[in-house]
C-alpha cells in the first residue's frame, strides 16, 4: 500500500470511528468519466460518451447515503473497464467505514460480478 493510500485509509477510519450518529449505513457505489484536457498523469483514451476519443479518467466512487459523504474514491485511467478492481474497491471501502454496519450496498452494473456477490453475502450485506 502506498503512503497516500495509508493516509487516506487512516483519515477515513478515524472519521467513521468518531461519527457516533452513523451506525447502520447505506453505501452507494458508482463510476464516472472525467474528460481531461492536455496531458494529465494517468489519463487514457477509453469510453467517453461526451467527448469521444479524448483522454479521460474513470474513477470509482463510494458514498455514505445518510451523511452524503464520500467514503472512498479511486482514480483510474480512462481505458479501465467498469468492473476493473471493483472487488478490491469494495473491500477498501468496507475497511474505511470500520465498525459501522453496512445494511445496504447499492451499485451500478460495473459491480455485477459473482465474486462481489460472494463477498457481500459472506459479510451479510444486502
């Protein structure tokens, strides 16, 4: 794990451990496409519905619905498929929320995978 990832994980764990009003949470997960102009580190040509053929990033995002707060984000190059690293992203997000109970996880079709379902069933997350 890189230094910035350790710092990010520590900050999120601290926040969720101290947020006593959040007990049972809903996680929303999605991906998006961000068009880049000029040369940007990690940008690549991939699926970009608004600016075909342009460099972009394809980040993964997770939100705590009750707090309307970001729970995790990963920047990925624009040529990453929707399902790329979805399982690892979920595991990382669950680590960030620590002892909070995830009652429901809502995600788009990029997270539709048997390994994801197996992980969620094993953790009893709807």
